[in-house]
C-alpha cells in the first residue's frame, strides 16, 4: 500500500528528517507500508554533499570516470529521496541556458533542431539509487517531481537524457523515452552513450491514464502507475509554485 501526503507548510518535514538542524522542506512524503520517504530539493550544501556521495558511490561501482559532484547551479534542480535522514536516491534536472546542456557536448546536432522549432529543452542527469532500494515508488516519485519542475515550472517541451547503451531499454520501457541518437563516445564518463528523449505532452497523457494506480495497474509495467495521481500532482504543482 502506498500513501502520499503533499506537505502544505514551508517548515514541514517528515519526522524522520527533523534531526538535522538545517533542512529544506519536503516537497512530498510517501508512505510505503511501514516506511516513509520524502522528496526534497537539495538546496543546501549538506543535502548536495549527501547526493554527491551517493552518485560517486554508484558511478564508481559501475566504472564511470569523471566528476560526480553536485554543485550549486542556478540552472539545475537536484532532488533527493530520503529515508530516516539518509539519502537513498537522487536525480537532477538541468535546464537549458546560455551555456547549454551537458549532452550538447556529444549530441548538440540532435538537440538544436528542437530549439530551432521553438521547443524548450532540458536534461536529466546524475540519477543514483541506493542498491538496497527496490521500490518503484521511489523512482516514480523522483521522476515525477522532476517532470513537474520541467513542465509546470519551466515550460519544457522535451527532456533529454544520455545513458549507457545497456540501460536504454529501461528508459524506453519505464518512461516511454525514444532513441534520438545511437551510441557515441562520451568523454565525460569515458563510456559510450545513447541520447534518449521524452516529451512532456506524452508524459502528461500517460499520467492522466495510469498515474496513482501503483501495483494495481493492469497491463502497464512502466513507472507511470507509480507516479502521483492527478489529484496529488495538482497539490504538488500548487506547492512548488507557492515556494518558488
């Protein structure tokens, strides 16, 4: 059983996270059976450092090189999933700006046409989930809040992500991403990368169809049933717009 509670007060956080003297409020708390995890924006150094540690742990384990530190950036929203004060997942949304996106380094020729056609682009980066976390609800919550930031707060039309070729099927099956460009060498991680693209209009339709159904969804094995229901989504959007 999954229960979602949208936090309504700026100073509210889950009980498990109140031990820290400095915290940003949870955007949303999600209860799964006896456990509760919260999704928050990592907008203070303490939370960015915790996210960096998890990313470095997981990327090093996979053999990826490069800098995995989460720094302060006005064009980047880093989200964390926390349980009992520990970061168990993180995901960042990188917004387009004068300096472009990270994936422009390898795939700019495939991203520029969307800009030229009037689209507003962004990218997902630095996804890391603690290997002990097996819940689709954690992934669904992180991706959905990032989606809300992209679509509702920044008006993005297309969301790109660079992934290792062996992970492409996950994003195709779980989030309806499509391959925009086949594998190219990515010097940032010294590994090959495939460019995938998600569309916010398609994501909106999928949320309306199955979001909030969780394990009860019939015939849909993607992450969309583990996104927040349309009613919960509306509450999260309203909260994020209030707190900026």
